C-alpha cells in the first residue's frame, strides 16, 4: 500500500495530504460550532448572546483572509496551513478550562483564534489546488473544476459529520472532554503535516507588497460581492436560528439537532463533488450560469419563507432542497474564483474572495441571532431569500465567458 502511494505523482500526493489536513481540521471546526451553540444554549444564553460568541470567529476571518493570502504568497502555503492547525489546537486548549471560567469574553477570544485558524487553513487548501493542478492538459479548466469541487465537497461533508460528532460528544462525555479529544487528534495531524508537506508551496518569486492585498480584478470583485450575499443568506437561518428553533419549539434533543445539521451539510458536500456534472447539464456562459443558479435558489427560499413553521417535516424537506441548490452555487463560485485568480499570487486573490465569504458569514450569524430573537425563524428565511436574489443580480456583472 505504501509503495502504491509513493508511485502516485508528487502533485497528487501533496493534494491528498492537503485534503487530509483540511478534512481533519473541518471535523473539529464543525464539532466545535455545535458544541458551543448547544452547550451555551443549555446554560441559558439567549440566541443573540450565542451569536455574539461567534462574532470574533467571523470578524477575524475577514482580516485573516486578506492578510493570510498575502502571507501565503510571501511564506508559502505549507506554513500558513500548519499555522492554522496549530492555532486551532490553541483555541481548543483554551476551552478546556472549568465551566465556571468559560466567560463570554474568554469564549469569544478562543473563537477568534479558531476563526483565524479556519480561514488560514481554508485559504491555503483552496490556493494550493491552483498550484498543483496539471496546467498542460487540454482540459485544464475541467480538471481544475473537478479538483476544487472534490476538495470543497468532501470538506463540507466532513463538516456535517463534525456537527453530528459535536452533538454526540456533548451528550456522551460533556463539553471539556470533547474539546480535549479533538485537540489530541489535531495534534497528530499537525505533526504529519510538518513532516510531509512541501516547503514553499505557492510562494511567489517576487514578494508582494502589503498594499496589493485588495483585488484589482473586476471579475473577482463582483464574484466576491455575490459570495458575500450567498453566504449571508445561508447563515441567517442556519447558524443559530434553526438549531434553537428545533430545540425550543419542537423539543429536539442535542444529538437530533446535530444529526439534522450533519445530514444537511454532508448532503451539501456530496452535491458539491458532483457539481461539475450538474452544471454541465445546463449550457451557458459564466455570467448566465452564476445568475441562473442563484435565481433558482432565491425562488426556493421564498417558498420556504411561506411555509407554516408548525409543519416541521415540510420545513426540513425544504431546507434539504435548499442545501442541494446552495451546494451547486457554492461549488460553481469556488471554481470561478480559482479560475479567475492569477497563477502567480493565487493566495492573494483567493484570500480576498474568502474575505468577502467571511464577511457574509459574520453578517449572517449576527442576523441569525437578532432576527430569530426579535421576529422568529420565518423572518430569517425571508431575509435569506432577499440576499440570494441580490447575489443573482450581482452575478449579471460578471464577464460573459469563463475562459
């Protein structure tokens, strides 16, 4: 088996290692989010207060994507990925303190470190694909799309698994013990990465200036704005509103709430891996495809907002359908940004784009807590529909052709 691995091309082995790092990190990231939401709701925190716990997680992600892309171009993507793994371990260790010391400020600080870690890890993984994908192939764009879709889809499937793992661990061994188990697992992954991941992966020959972190590409700026709206639209109902709604209004347990979110994200990730096949079924240029898929999602979001929330079965089915369309939108966006990015300095373009992604999550998370507490889940779904519609309109400003 070991001989077979060594026989694989170097780029494929590096891709497998990067993907493995990303997978392991993602499980802990999903589990930690579920642990924090359900544990602090159990302690009596309001939905808005829980959303505030993630404020620094998302806010620092905005800064990290900007600065992280610049660091990746200067230092190499291997270093930024390993720093991300190390910071996540520090964040987990911070949460091992006794429950009496888990103050809001302390948890927000730990979440800030976790947010920095997550976006360093994601930016490094997505940027590395552009560096590693074979460029001489006649079907280079198609190969790039498949590699990006596989990385993104598998990551999200495992994030869904992380939600379920978090709910189960909270039920079986409690908050502190669950955090300890994850920290130990991630420590082993970091050690392997330090030993095996290629040095200087993705480092620019000419070190970029800090002033170059903001993208000068119109296509990337438009796509980033559309991404901001798309991810705000998801998190406005997903992060706080839905889990608290199911727990409070329908009496679901921690592990059943975690199980539903796990199924949603695992299914979402599975669809993302198939997105190259699905988007090929509908012909069109980049602008038409991007706007069209977003418009379809907006229509579905409007239907969901009109459903009676007492019929939780129909709501769950509708949200699963939302996940399918959202996955296609997200995977197509992820391909476009890697395609539009410069080959030399890819991490800076990808970092700028995921800065907008992080800003969308930040806004969506805060709205999720505030809107649910003030107006309920239905309002969250209406705002989601409006944000997706805005994403579709912005996509009309993209270049007409992908190539």
